[in-house]
C-alpha cells in the first residue's frame, strides 16, 4: 500500500528539486557587483570629470540676483509713486481746492518729484505748475476722461522723464489732470568699481547707469542680455531674469551679465507697460574658482572598482559556494548515496546544517542509532558576520565622501560673490529704509486732511488709506493727551500721554512677542516739519501707523541671500526672513566684526571661524530721512556650502556618490540577509532539531531557491527516518531510503 501511495509524492519532490534555481543567493551578489560598478562609473564621470569653470555659476547668479533686486526696487518705487499721486489727488474729490494749493500741499508731503503741473485735459490749458518744466509736448491729453493714463517715458531737454498721472478736482475747473515728472533713477546702492548697473527701455536706450563706463564689446553683451529678457517667457508668478557670460578678450578677461525685467508677475503694475530691463555686468577675476582635489573622483572610482570585485569574490567564496555545496550534499543523501560522509562548510548556518546532515546520514545508515544531543542554544553571528564585514568595507569607502559637505574652511569664494553679497545687503537695507520713509510720508500727506476732520471723516480716511496699503496693521489718531480719537485696523499698541511725541519712525516697545515699528506724524498744517534734534517736541494730536512685521519680513526675503535680519542699534532682532526670537540677540554672532566695519559703509567678509564658513554682510539703514537716525542695520549670512562653486559642486557630487554606494549596499546586503540569511537561520535550527530526534515537525520550503531545496531534502530525510522507525520489530533496516525505493517502484 505504501508503494502505491508514496511514489507520486516522492516523485513530485524530486521533480521540484530538479527545477532551475530562480532567485536565491546569486541575484543579490550579482546585483551588488553591477550597482557598485555603476556607482564607480558615475563617480569617475561626475566627480573625476569635473573641471574648473572660469565663470562659476555663483558669479553669474550674483549678477542675476543684483539685477532682480534692482528691478524689484524700481518696480516698487514706480508703484509707490503712482499710488501716492492718485491718493493725494483723491483727497480733493469731496473738498476741491485751488490748483496752486494742491501742488503746494503735494510738495510739502512728498519730495520725490522734480516737477508737477495741473492742466485741463480737454484744452491743454496750464492751471498750475511747480518745480521744473514738465514735458507735455506731443501728448494727446484730449482722450483723458474718467481714467488717468498709465505712466509714460518721454524725452526732454534734460533727459528722459517719467510722467505719472492722476485726476484731481479743482474749484474753478472741475476735473483736471495732475502730472508729476521725475527722472528714472536706480536705487542709491553701492557698486564695486568694475561693476555696472544699467536700466534700459524697450528700445535699448540707457535711462540711468551707475558704475564704470562700458566698452563696445560690453555694450553688445548688454544688448544681448536685454534681447534675451524680451524673448524669455517665464513661468506663471515669475519675472524674466537670467545671466550670461561674454567671450574673453585678448587678455583672457571675461565679462558676466545678469538681467531682470522690471515687471510684476502677471503684468498688473504701472511698470509693466514701460518695458524696462535692468542689466548688471562686471569682469571675472583671474581665479574665479578652484578644486581642492581634482583627482578625487578618479581615485574614489578606482577604489570602488577594487572593492566591488573583492566583495563579490568574498561573498561567492563564503556564502554562495558553501550553500551550493550544502544543496548538493543534501540531494545526494535523498538519492540514497550514504557511503561518503558530508564534507561541507564548517562555519555559520551552513556549517550547522552540514553537521546535522552528517548526523542524519549516520542515522539513515543505522536506524537504531540514537539521536544526537541538541546543541546548546547560543547566539551565533552566522551569515550576518560576512554581510556586516561587507557593509563596513562599503561604509569605509562612502564615509569619507559623505563628509565632503562643503564645510572645508579652504573653499575659495570669488571676490565678485563677496561683493555681490555686500551690494545685495545694501539693497535690502535701502528697500527697508525706503519703505519706512514712504510710510512716514503717507502719514504726513494724510495729516492735513485729518487736522480739521470729524471723527467719522477721520475714520473713513484712515480706512481708505489702510485699504490702499498692505504695510500697516493699524492706523489711528491720538489727541493732545494721548486719547484715541479715530482708528482703523488692529487695536493700537499704546495710547496715553507717552504715545504722543515727535514725528518720525520709531519703535513702540523694547520687549514682547513682536516688535511694534510705527511712523508718527503731527496733525499740523505747517509748511514743513523739522526732523532730528529740532523735531516737534511739544505734545499734540498725531496720526500713527503701525507697520506689519510680515511686511518687513517680506522686504528681507530675496532668493540666494541666505538668512537676513533687521537689527536695532543694540543688535537686537526686529525682523527676519526666517523664524527668529523678537528682541533676541543676533543669531550670527560672528557678524559683529562685520557690523563694526559697516559703520563706514556696507561690508562683507567670509567668516571661517566658529563653525562652517559663511559669507556675512551688513549694511546700515542710511540715506536721508528719519529712518537714518535710528541706527538700524540689515545683516545677512549665506553659508559657503550653499554657493554654486566648483568645489561645492564637486563635494555635492562626491556626497551623492557615497549615498549611492550606501544605497546599493543596503539594498543588496539587506536582500541577502532577508531572503537568504533569515530562512537559512531558521532551517539550521530545524535541521539540528531533526538530527536530535524531532520527527514530527514538517519542514516547508519558504522560497524556491537553494535554501528551499535543502529544506525539501531534509523533509524527504525526515520521511525516510519516520518510515524506518515504523518498521515491524525484527525486520532489517532498509537497504536504501524510502524515497529511492519509491522512485524505483514508480519507474517500473
């Protein structure tokens, strides 16, 4: 009966054991070799093939960022000028005034226009004029009805002038056209002697320029930059900008240019129709970049090539060959070839299974042989040890590459990049100074209208002004005793007698969760207010506008500038482009030396002590106006590792190569441990239990691989030993295992 039922099962086991071994220990070892060779090739090409660039990307980006910052300041100035003119004219809609009085009040509140006029748009008759002559010749003003024209650039004898328009209501002539004239000026920022910044119109004509004069080849480079800006189609929400490098001259000197269009993303801005472009250019120094170890990539690639071959040889000798030998010995026992002892591996899980197979061979030869003693339970490294050694070897190759993160104190920073950081910091300080001064000018312009207004009228004016500007969190009027008379927006930070004082920009608190920066202007009809030591000291009605902290943080946020802080005269943080502690100490303590140098002008330096190298710059909020007397400064810190320099690029590629090497090792060695090591460890325990007399536990193959084939062989041996144990007493031992007998019967 047993002969009729057992052979099909035994034959099925034999047929599965003869199937080709798919998976198992061979694929991860082969994949590890392939991946490491690929990483070696990538390292040789990406790191070893890197060469020094005579115009590093950091140098080109410094000019692109300079052009973008300048264009942003120009755009903000044009928008502010048009908004101020329209708002000043709108105050006369309900209370018309004489044209001359309108221009006088406008000149007292703002000193930004060179000339202003009021004309009748239908007849062109001049009603009032102030300052220099406004060039209106050739303008068709008859088409002006209910909407003021967009700003225009017009030629004049004194140069190109920017005309800004607004409709104003006068007593005698009704609706008239208010025109303000000014020249288009670049922001008052410092530039190095070899740098030139120009603003060009749609035809390529230079409207304003700062820096050194350009030679003819440099002018062609500027023209090429403007043409690229005109053809560029930026993504939604972005403005057209970029950089390019010119051809070297006879002396090998190359010039770099950065450009940016003066337009708001989307085109809804007074500056967009003007078609202005800002171009920043300068020469590149003789040693713009450097590589610390030019042959590092080739050396690392060669070392990884040797490591890959050695690891593959090591894994084949210590893991693959012993497992295949174990598989062959186990199959030999299932075929009944019991005359030769099992001479397989002696170490690890394969050695444990090998010793168990030898014991099982002896038990098959002598069914009366007592089972072996179970081995003492103790933790053995087994297959994990060679895998760990391989991981350590690959980590020894990847570790030094991973440490190349740009923290080397010897990375050279080109002088153009240092100067560009200094100039951009000065531009950021100028942007903050201009915004605070503009806010103060708004209040001075609003003060005469509030002086004789009722509470309801004052509230309406404050709400209208708050809606026009996003810089204020609250606007309010305080009486002579500090009592709150009118308010728009958030609750005032402070009221009472101490809240009334001289006009200007001031800090309302010295501690708390948020700095409260405000502008204050007296409600007076005086022609002008003195500032500084002669400022109005007597307490009286004032209008106060508290600035939003987010508004100031937005002014400090610029791409590629690093971390930016606005600090007071005691070096306490008032605003920043990232998270900060209000009134806390300056996080970049290494900037104190640069701050001392900034007292004489904008300063920048590469600080290499006290941590990773960082490019630190500082600039005071100087210039004219009440803000200059506060002693505030803007400080920036840009880690050298963030700069797009040749050495940083080589370090980043080396780090990437190290990460790829670790990833390949983790993938393949982990695959080996999970797919082969763990099943082999469980199979070793089962084989030892079988040799110790456990005949009840069925051994199931987990995978169809070498380990699974050994498990199937052990299961056949278990069945043979069980059949021998159930034989009738006194009957001799079988001359061959049951699996072989069943197979022979089936064949017959």
